């Protein structure tokens, strides 16, 4: 019912579905990487965000 109400054209083999799956997998990898170092997995300053050093190790760019 939710699918028909909010996104009737959504299909499992669509590009949006694959992008969402990739984002979820990367997020889980970031949390696992942070947790394996012995620190808290979530950042206290950002809601549901991993630690900043984890993001930097995984390729985040710091804008100046």
C-alpha cells in the first residue's frame, strides 16, 4: 500500500533502488569500521553519523 501511495513507479530493478542499497551498505561498513577500532560507532555531534576520522579514511574531502 505504501508503495502504491508514495511511489507507484518504483521497481526493484530501478537505478534508485541500487543507489539506495549501495548507500546502506557503505553506511554499515563505516559503522563497522568505527566499531572495530573500539570507539563508539555513532558520532555525538551528528545524528546517526559515523565518526569523522572514519569518513576521512574512507575518502571524505574536507572543504576549506
